């Protein structure tokens, strides 16, 4: 193990362990993914059959949610009701408007699991500096949409209740779709998505089923939801609760409806460009799973760029990897002017370009080539 490997792994474990004491998976349940919270499925085969039926008509499952058209805009906060209410604080969606520019080019940021309310304020401001209006979603059961315990972990979004994960992801897709409709009504001509970790799963599903999206950046992403949870450091407590009750193969079938890799052809049909950014030392969303997703996209003929940074999951948010990530994302989105040149007033140009060029200099797996 090299010194850099050791350093990043040690830092990753330190950051990962900060939330461990707040994580609870609850008992294993098949649950229900119905918005009405109907009774649990009776057995695994019944749930697999139900999901298979949904997979046969995914446009209905991820179709645009009906909405009453009521939006409340107060300063930099936009609120509206979800299409999947359950009588809790989760019913009201909160969107942080980091900044609106006169140019009708929007970026919607879909945060990672357990993101704090202010996690994307600074990145959003930087992105807005390059000519974008930036809007940050609040995921179901997070921050203002969470329970009264105010815990930093959104256990209700993802736990050992298999139906809850499907319901939460589907609700996230629908909630973001409503925001896209609101932006279109306000005259926005270009709407882009930036999804991070769990948010990248939601972003990929939106890119597959919503043709209003121009470009989608998927940061720290993978295509198989079940295997990501099964192998990830952040979800080890969930695997511990479910592995005695269900096999990975069956879990893949149940969570196939929320696994973007199964909709690679839809991504190709929509022809909206993607950016795939993975961390070489990621132990939360395995680098290999990201490569598998890249391979599936390539086989389907999806238009995408793939980049690799030599960091882990949590260290992507630390210098210098956060700078490299922002540069790559801005270049992909097509900001007005060269991002590196405009950032030259903040940091020496040589340093910026060295960070931005790291992915190009990393060795590639010859079995998993992806377009530049």
C-alpha cells in the first residue's frame, strides 16, 4: 500500500465513522413501495413479481407526477407539496435557491444521502459564478423534511425496509420533476442536473425518463443500487440486517426499478450527455461498480464522458479533489468562458490545471475503456 493509499484510507475511515452512531437500519422488512403505504408484501417472490411488472412499464412508474401548481417562493427558499404525501413533514419539499441569474440556464443539485441543509451552498455559489442559476433539492426525510429528532442521518430514506428505498427514490425523482416543470414555466431554456452519490442515482433516473434535461453530471456514481448497498462502507449496517433474510440476487431484482444500469438504453434514447465521475479509492460506492456502469453505458451507446479522481468517497469534498471535481463539472456543463481561466484569480493557474489534469494521467483499466 502506497503512502497516498494509506493517507486517503485513514482519512476516509475517520470521516465515515462520524455518523456511525446515528445510523439505524431497523428490522428487515419487505415493506411496500406504494405512496399509500399499503401492507407489506407477503414474501420475496411476490415482491419480485410486482417489481418485474413495474419494470415492464417504467414510464408509468416514473411518469411526471401530478401537482396542484402551488409554489411558495420566499427569498431564497422555494417550497411545494410532494405528489406522494404521507401526512408528515416529508410532504413539503424545500428547495434552496443559491442564486438566480438573468441567463435562463439552471443547475439542479441533487445531494448525497445524509447531506446537511448547507452542504451545497458553497459549490452552488461557485457554479452560479459561471452563469447558472442554482437550485439545491432537499431529499425526502432529510433536514427540514426529516423527523423531529433532527438526527444527521436520514435513516427513513434508506434502511432494512426494502420498499422504503424504492418509495424514497421514486419520490425524489417525482419531486425534482415538479421543480423542472416550475423552471420551464419561468422561461428556463436549459436545465442541467448534478447528482452526488445517492443523488446521482436519482439524477440518472431523471435523465433516463425526463427529456427536458440537457446534461447530467453523476458524481461518485454506480448503476446497481442493491450491490452498492451490499458492498458499501456507509451501508454496512443495512447489509447486516438483510443478508440473513435475502440473497444479493433477489435484492437486485427487488431494487432493479431504482438501479440506473437497467435503464442504460433509455439514457441512450434520450441522447442527453452524461458526466460520470468516480473515485479510485471509493469504498462507499465501489470504483468497480462505477466501471461496470460505464461499461453498460458504453454498450448501450450513451453519450458520456468518464473521469476518475484518485480519491475516496468522502475525500472528494476535500481539497484538492473538490477543486478538480468542480472544474470537471463546469467544463462538462459548458459554462461561459474557461473555468480554469476564471478561477485563475483565486489560485495559481499551474496548480489548477495540475488538479484538473489528474484524471487524464491516471492509468486506465484496459478491459473497461470509456470515451474521453
